[in-house]
C-alpha cells in the first residue's frame, strides 16, 4: 500500500515555528548545528514520517511545532534538562511530557528509538555508535561478536566481561564504556515511566489485536526496514491508532532474536503516549507457559494480564 500524502502545515506563513517540510539546505544546517538543531531535525522527521503514514494531523503537528520551538531556543536543551530534568523541558513552548521524554532519550543516547522504528532503521549498531568510545567499526564488531540488541544489553556485557572479548576492547576501554553507560542510562531511567503512567493492559491487548488483524488482512501501510531486509522490500506493517487520549504505534519486532526464533510475526512492539505522559513502549507476545499459555500477554505485566483474562 502506498504511503498517504500530507500537505505541509504552517503558522502565519514561514517563520521559526513553521512546522512544514524544510528544505535540504535547512536540514544540512541542522546536521552541522548543536544538540538543539539535531533534536529539532529528528522531531521534524518524526512529524513528516507520521504525516506520510497517515497519522492523526494533530499528532503530526505536535512534532512539527515542537521542532520549531526547539530551533528558536537560545539555550541548549542539555542545559535546560540538567537544571530541571524532564519537567524543565516541559516548560519549553510546545513541549509536552511525551516529547520531553523523547528529548531526554536523545540527549542521553543520541538516538530516538521511536523515530528509528518509524524509519525502519532501528538497529543496535546505530545505538552503539552513540556511546563515546565506540565508533562505527567497534559497533559492528560488538554486534557481530555478541549479537546484542539494546544499550541495556551492552551495559550487562560491559560488566560481565563479554565486551572485553570483542577485538578492540581491552580492560580500560570496557571500564570507560561502563562509566559512560551508567551516566547515559541513568539519565534515561530518571525520566522513565512509572507503571501508573502506562495504559492498561486491556488497551494494549486491544491494540495488539487490531494490529494483527489488520496486518493479516493487508490493511496497513508497509515500510521497508533497513535491517534483515536485503531486497529492501516494504514488508513491515505499521499501525497508528488511538484509544481515548492514548496514541499508539504498533509493528512487528524486527530484531535479530525475533528472526532467530521465528517469532517476528508473534512479537508486537507497541509505542504509546498521552500528551501529558512520557513516551513508553512494550512488547506483546503469545505466552508459552503458565496459566496464560496460548494467550497474548504484555511482557513485564503478566500478572495484570492474568487478572484481565480472569475477569472476562
């Protein structure tokens, strides 16, 4: 299915807050700028991709307005976050809790998982390159040797000695990576969701049902992921949907582990946020054991899923 088209939005013509699609020259200036410019460009990309994928116009506008607001700032976002954390970021015009959470992640890791999934480019090498002391070559070696998928898994490997087995990593470099990751992940964890800020498992399971039904019926747009897709085919279905004030984006888990275990179409990744809540994500799978065996469950919230099914 072809991606939907969308007209650029604007506010009283072209100015610093115009959320319309920007020129290549302007994007090049962002690439050369500081953290504000780079984060603004990522927010703009998210808005443009969501527009092309047919997401709700106000959701598209939220990212585009936020991008314009960030570009217009006279102070670095890193300084604002350092002074007051996520709450200080929320005081910036057009920055709500969800986008503040995304900015916190970008400041900490240099990447934004939600955008990488939208672009079909989510991959561990991209994440690992953002860690000081790990460039493109070492990032590739870490992936090839240890088959890690997340920054958190890299942190574990840095502590249990596996990272030192990768060519190019000695004791000193591994120690430096441990220290850097402790700081990076500490920032992300300080801005992470509390359980009472997440949608109920009933909503998550319903989004999971909608995604799997529409994917099976061929009713969803499809993107061409850059990982595990040598022919660059647009095969990965993607859903944008809402439940009340919650916004959801769902797609199959295109990870090395999912492919290795043959669970790509079983493991569903769901991103979620409310305008007043930080961005979060979860994975829904078919349980293989216990009282919920054969049923869909939200990883990490199995007890709630059991209660949900018992009440039906």
